[in-house]
C-alpha cells in the first residue's frame, strides 16, 4: 500500500495504478481456473526495509550482519515508520521514524486507496494483515485489540455480483470501532 510499508525491497505492492494494471492478468488467470483471487495488504511498520529471507547478507557489499536492507545494493529505504523511533530489535532492524499526524493521514489514505486498487484489479477478497508487530497493531497496543484486528476479510466481489464495490469508507470507522 506504500513503498515504505514493504518488509523487503523484493515485496510486491499496490500503491500505484501501474500495480493495479499488472495484477489484472494475474487475477483474471486465477479466476479463469475457477478459483477466487485474494490479496493481503499490510504495512510493515518498524519491521520494514529488511533483507529478503532468501538473500545472504554476507554477500552484500559492504558485508552486513543484520536484517537491515541498507540503501545502495540492498535497495532499502530510510523512511521506516513506527509510532516511536524504537527499532524492532536493536542493531538487527532499522531505526524507524516516529510517525507524525501527517504520516497517519497518509497511512489512512493509503489503506483506502489500496483497497480501491485491489477492487479495480479484480480481487475477490482483500485481507488486511494487521498482526505480528506491523504498523496498525503497534498503534493499537492493547492485546485484545490486536487479536480482534489480526485478520479482517473484506469481501470485494461475490460469485453472484461481479461489480459490487467494497465499502472503502468503512475502513477507518472499522479500525476505530475495534480500538474502543
């Protein structure tokens, strides 16, 4: 949903119209085989800009002994967002930027836009992945609230209604309701 919301530089995203267009033939193929197509949306929060698990950090130049995907050869980024500037694990993960109110507004709009793009790409289901220390679960620190938000499935299309729009304006109110 945002470039800085990826876990690693190799992750897919849906933060632009180009991504929507690229997903359309993939979704169409899945559906042509009789299956439903789903997409998982997430923002990694303080776990972002890390090396892909299949990469060997010792082969990076310069050699690294952390999970951090530094800028340069590893193609990492420096604007990792979190509620505070505390890294997930000291010296193993990047030190995040403490979010501002503007970041939160951008994040809310990115969630909304990602759901709309997913619908436009033809996905049948959108999963909002909010667990495992990702950004929204960090903003909602109460354990019961994290569990309530772990897996939220929004049905974008049903087998009988091929053009039903998803309730994108309800995302903010849904998250706010779970936070009460």
